[in-house]
């Protein structure tokens, strides 16, 4: 009888405790913030990346669109941000979005490129907990020199 109680205490109880606690596999949302130096509306070879930009990950309830989660991060010297999200946001709509830019001549969010959708759940077949967001960007006030020629090159391949 004593062995049965010992077996229960050593094997079954830890398994029950582990099953009762939710698994915490944090996600890491990673992306880049750029400055659209040519005002093209997309990244080009003249695009620069913004160090020190503020980015926020927000999740909203799919039905009510009520904000249920928000966390901010800052880009490093390469314009890359990494934001850790501890919870699984199964059926919620989550976006990485621009908050602010430290560059005074590149502070206006680029229309349509100011946010990127990220899926923050383990119930989607993705093995990794790292989630990559599309690049998001600000637009420079005035296009820099050489942009006209660059954009003309893009048009040559449009046919």
C-alpha cells in the first residue's frame, strides 16, 4: 500500500499538475521598419531602415473589435524589432503597427504599409514560435535624388 501511494505521488501527481497548467510558449514577432526615401509606396534599393522606431503589436477580438492585448517594442540599429508575446491569441486579429519614428524627415506612415498582420497561435501548423511580419514603413517628406531614375527602371520591367 505504501508503494502505491509513493508511485502515485512520484508519477501521477506531477503529470496532473503539468496538465492543469497552460503551456507557455511565447511567440517572438519579428519585422523591419523602413523609410521610403523615394516615396514609391514599397521598398526599393534606396530604402533605408529606421533605428529607434516604436512598433506595437495589438490583438483585437474578432467579433467585437475590442482591444484585448497591446505591447510595444523598439527597432535596433538595423531597423529590426522583436516583440515577445506570452499568450496564444487563437481567434484574435493581431497586427504589428507603426507608432513613431525618430527621423524628423521620415515620420509619416506609408499608406497601406503602416501595419502587418501576424498570426499568434500554435493551432495553425507552424512549428516555430517565431512569427515574421511584413516590413512596415514611413514615407520621407521629399524624395531623395536618384529616385526618378530608379523608379523608371522598375517601369521598364512592367511589360
